[in-house]
C-alpha cells in the first residue's frame, strides 16, 4: 500500500507528528516522527499562543518530511481540553417506505438530523457517536441496516468542544504550511489513542481507557465495541509537578525534572535515606530533597486522580461491565509503579497502554512510548473508523479517497518549498542536579 497518513497531536508539553502507512500484512509502518516543545504556549490541550504553536508545528512537520521523504499537505489532528463535554442525545426519522429495510442512507440521515437538532451554545460538535438503534418498537439494535420498519431512532454520544478553542487549533495547523488541510476534521485525542492501544477484544468485553497527559486526564469507556462514556478531569501530570514545586519549595522546572528522573507512584518502594541534591537559585546553597517525600507527593495526587476515575466509572453505569479493566496511556503513565497504585485504588486489572497494537516497522523505538499513543492513533484513524460499523457502511457508499502524501523527487532540482503563512540506576544515596535543566550523575558523599 502507498497511502501515507500523517497524524498531528498538539499536547501541553509537545506537538507530535507521525507519518505512517499500512504494510502488506496490514500492520502500521511508521515512516517519520517529528516533535517540538509547546511548554507555556499550550495549556491543558488548549492553544494559548497561536504564533508560537504554529512555529512548533512547522518545525515538527519539517522533521517528518525529512525522515519520511514526503511533502505533507494534509494531517489528521487531535483536539483536547478541560471543557470538552459529552452528552446523550436521541434523534429520529420517519422513513418513506415502512415495508422496506433500513439502508445506509437512512443511517447517514439520522446522523445529520442528530447534528442539526443538537444545540450547545458556544460549542462545536467534534463527534456524533451512535450507541444503539430503535426500529419501530424493537430496541437494543446494534446494526439497523437490513431491518424493516417505519421509524428509526438512535441514541448518540455527542462530543463537543468550545468553538473558540477548536478554531485556534485549526488556525495553527493551517498556518504552519501553505495549503495545509485538516483531513476529516479534528479527533478527540483519547478516541485516537484507543485505536493504537486497545484490542478489539477489550473494546467488546468492556474496558476503560485512561489517557493521563500533562494538562488533563481523559476517560473513555467501551462496551460491545461502542463508546459508552467520555469524561475529562482537569488534573494530570502538570498537577503533580505543581504539587512537587510547592511541597519541596523548588522551581517548576526542577519539580518536573525530579518527577521524571526520580518519581515513583509507590513511596514504600523508595529507601528512606535517598536524597537528591539540586542547585540553589542564583548561587544560593544547594538543597537536598528527600526522594521518599517526593514519591509521597506523587503517590497522594495519583491516588486522588484514581479515586476520581473510580467515581466517573461508577457514574457511567458501566462499572460492572468492564472485564477488560483499565488501560492507562499518555505521557504521565510512565511513572514507576503507577499501574500497581491504580490497581490498589480501583480494585481492577490495570495495564499500561503502549501504541503497539498491530504496529509494524518503525523509524524509531521511541514511537512505542505511551506519550505517542494519540499521534499513532491519529494515523490509524486514516485507515479505520472509531466505530467498526462504519467500515461496513463504506462498502455501501462512495467515500472520498484517503489523503496520500506525495513522495519527494529522488534527485530534486531544488523544488520550490511551500512557504508558511505565518527505571533509573542509583549509585549512592545522594544524586546531584546539575545547573540548568537536567539531573546529573549520582555523587556519593
């Protein structure tokens, strides 16, 4: 196969861009990975500074183009944020021929009617996700096509985002490169991640996907391969960093570095005597930070987030239908022992979700990190749908062709470039953070 799909994920710490295609075995081959820092210009998944975010996207695109030897003209992009909401909505249509079977055209029409009849002031619809159908008096229908009836109804899960936030995201992408297109609209980030980290068996039996990023924690519950519940919590990795900053009386950057290098979700696993030496500000005396105290801060906040997730699962009504347990993904789930902590708090099976479901050859092993679950999932979204029923409908309707990134010339004659519009080894008991932004080697005193 030659179709190349490019996924673009704008996160609160970095923008990630992945280019991929399907190989002959139907596995996803990753051709390129680009990334750029967005710290301070994107908050909780929402763009704050359009110009600087545009520059970050431009930088990441250039990296992907060089690695994959393609000219990116279209991307499938993510959207996130604390104000994304999901609500249930029922739509209905009366068919002209009651004695005939429901068609794909009828299914398409009820989706259109659902969008027209749903009103949410100041918000735009991201997804209109079908739950179950009703044909006349027959309820609980998963696949209505082929069933005879006059009245077709459907319960939808409608996901919305503030229009202003979506428009800023679109502007950043479209300005990053001339004639850049967003293929198929924006995708809510955890739904994209689900394509990369969840198996079909998990989604069928019942599973909760928890995407813990820097700014938000996003929850998606699947049952019978249908998205049943969506929620967003405004607490995630940055919340933990802020706790460390206040609890240890250090800078935010030092707190982030401590969390990444020495953090643990289970304080009982950390020796009492371990400390980290960090530089003082402007020549002041260095400070010693207890690694056990650091882990206590992380553990307590993660326990709180896990408790909120338990409450949200209970609220969904699917708490007793999740034999697949909980799958954790996102950049903040790489903290040691986080799965064990979540198992203890939620009393459910927990695993870490890596974006390696049917993953083939990759340009870098880095892509297999949970941090890239959304970006890889966006590429998958170019080849398969969130709802598997849609795959069957595609056979019965004419679809627009997928975006195919053109190959660069093997020996280009300086072609015109598009212009832009705008677990850690410990040797000793004291570790030293060197001046600047990193933690150095361990020193023994």
